[in-house]
C-alpha cells in the first residue's frame, strides 16, 4: 500500500522500510527547526539527548499508524513508544530554574539538533521493521523485548530522570523485539551506536 505513493520503489527490497524512513526525515526536519527556535527563548537541560530520543518516539508512533504489518504488533509497539515519548516530554518540559545556582545549559546549535534528527531516523529502524512485519502473531523476541522495556521504564520512573543506563535498556528492548523481522539482526547496531553517544552523559542527569 505504501509503495503506491512511491512507484519508483516498486520491486525494491524492503521498499516499505525505505518509504517509512523517508517520511521520518520529512516529519523531523520542521520539528527540529521549531525545537531550535523554542530553545532560544526557553533553555532546557538535556536538549541534545532529547532531540533524538523524542524524535524517534514520534516516528515510532507514526510508523505504527502508517505501516501495513500485523495490527496487534503495530498497536503494541505504538503504545509502548507513545508512553516512553510522553515520559521523556514530561521530564524535558520542566523549565530551567532562574534562581538555580547551577550553570545554565548551553543551547545546542541547529546543526547539532539536525544531527540528532538524522540519528533519530536511524534509531527508528526497529520501529519501522516492526510496523511492516506481516507475521500474524507476536514472537518470543517481542515478548522478551516487552519485559526488557518494562524493566527500563521502571528504572526511569524510579530514578525520575533520563538516566543513560535506563535509556539504553529501553533501546535494547526495541532492538530485541525487532530481531525476528526481516533484516532485524542489523538492528543490533542501533543500541551500539547509542551506547557510544550516551557515554559522555553517563554521569549527567538531564
């Protein structure tokens, strides 16, 4: 169904995947611009990490609605990603306390936020694979991913911050859930890349 809007991708292997990722780029570009403009007036700590984590959450919900895969899988994936994104937004929405003695956070450059958007599209590949997977039942990997996700979110809520460890555990959950999809083994690259990016923030609570 998706390929009827992009006939050039007719017959291309995993064409629906590329279409979803293309939509992801189109969605995040204006959002990044809006975020950058807003941060000029209302600085927030952790904006760099938030830009790609929340961006990927938006794409996950969009893929769940747009994909042609098994409905139960898309509903479950979309719900989990929505809850995760809503929690990130709640943490990020707290404004910088003007009377705080801590140093005001630097506002990321537009190019930094744009890089976060590109990263978000890459990290959203597990969501896209799950959204287009036609297999008509949930796999053992998906149930295992759900358990890992619950553990990561429980840690997030208990710590009441975007702790990089729990953030990484949640991405592990998405990767595990997508392992049984076509080309799903390649999604192991997502948490590995994220581990490198989050390492500088391991002692920072955003």
